[in-house]
């Protein structure tokens, strides 16, 4: 029975990751843990616990990291976009929050990253 539960949990975490990765930027912008749980037909608390166990990362952190991945992609393709516009496009409440997450993930702030990519 333990194996079946573990396998089911792995599948749930994998399905959550797939759900997040396949969202377009407009959907990702406002995506919530509750919406993911509802889509996967589980309770939010069960999803959060299972995700943390299987991915060794909080679901909210994973969503934020995916937003940063998208930001990098956008900065590579659209050199004219401002950091403020990008932050807003990705649904961060403040540009400072976006900059902090970006810097934490890449060890460089988005302004400097953008400047280096524009050269």
C-alpha cells in the first residue's frame, strides 16, 4: 500500500509541474496553488504537502521560479521591454519583489542582466 501511495504522490507532483509549465504567460501571471489543486482534483493542503515532499520545494517557490525562467526568455527575445513592464507582465505585486526573486535565482539583478544582454 505504501508503494501505491508514493507512486500516486509522484504522479500528482509531476502533474502539478506539467500543469504549471504548460500555462501561457497570462495564465501563469495569476496562477494560484488553489487553482492547481482544483484542476488536479485534490485539496490544496494535500497538494502542497505532496509537492514539497516530492519536489523538495514549495509549490509557490516553483511557480515563482517558472516566472523567472519566463522572464529570462522574454529578456532574451525582447530587449526593449522594461524591467517594470516585465515584472507587471509576470504578476509580481512590486518590481522590487521581482528584482529580489530574479537576483536570488540568477545572482544578478534584472537591470544588470538586461544591460549585459543589450550589449
